[in-house]
C-alpha cells in the first residue's frame, strides 16, 4: 500500500526560486528517504533522515522530519532547470522493513 | 563503473506469453528488489531477495515470478496470469539485507507493453 502522500502533485517555478515538497505518512517509521527520478529513468537516492533526526542538509537540499505530525519536507534552494524531475518520498516503517513510496511531486524549473 | 543494468529497455508481450526482464548488478549488494511503476504513480514492490536462493513476495506478486541463482542477477518473469502487465519495471539493490537504513540503487527500467 502507498503510505507516503506528496504534496503538491506538481510544482512549476522559475530558476533561482526555492522549491518545497511535502510528504505525509501514516505509521511509525524507522527512516524516511527522498529520491529523484528523471523522465524515463530510474530513481536516484538523495537523502535519508532517521526517525530521531529533525533536519538534514546535503548541498542545496534541506530535509525536515516531524514525527509528531508524521510529515517531512524537502526544500531545494536556488533551483536550476536541471532539477526538473519527479521527487518521491519513501518510508521504512518499524513493522515493515521495506521501502514504501509515495506518488511523487513533479517539479518543473523554467530557465 | 558499478551499477545496475536492466534489459531490454523496451519489451512487448503478446497475449498468453511469458516474458523475462533482466537485472544484473556489479555492486556486490546482497539485497535486490523489483518494483512496478504505473503512470503518475509511485513504486509498488513486486518481489525482493535478501540472499542468493531466497526471495519473498512483495505487495503485488500475483502474476510474477523471480529467481536468485546468483548474487549478481535477479530476473523477473511476467507470466500470462498478469492481466495488466503494461508498466515501467524497476530493479534496485541495496548493500545489506535487514538493515533498513540503506539507500537503494536503481537501474534505468524496462518499459513493458502489450501488443
């Protein structure tokens, strides 16, 4: 079953702007991961945040996790046209050790 | 370079036919996974394997079969029992089975269509 739900489903911004994508989930998690998928390609792992962490940074990416609200956000700062892709959150629950993916956010960055 | 290779990139299936999708990895990963992705959807787990000669059903295993005879290879067969096989199929691997904080590495997928 799909545990994660991303919001918005689609996001269109101009180059240089920040992009924020949100993910909500339903059960207790071990960790939450964000992946990126370019059109027609496989997924690429971006960042992993554990349930006892609140915030994590990697380059232009900032991920937050609020376990009380069962939600996470991915912020991409100073976006570039090359950031155009679909972004998925995936959770690993404490009871089901495999990744469960959300439906994704389609990000379009206009040059 | 290490990675995951899926072949073919495009595959067509006729009625009543079984087809096999190839997945090979040279990352020395123990665990391998097969996912199905439908348009505008996330990924759903079909089968996974944590070690050679062992595999487990995922959420949507009906109509599919797998084998894991070698660490490097995890082929997926889409059988005629799968009535709606048209989808994008993704293979992935991760370093150590039963460690749930490992990222998964993905191949570039096989797009399967019905003739």
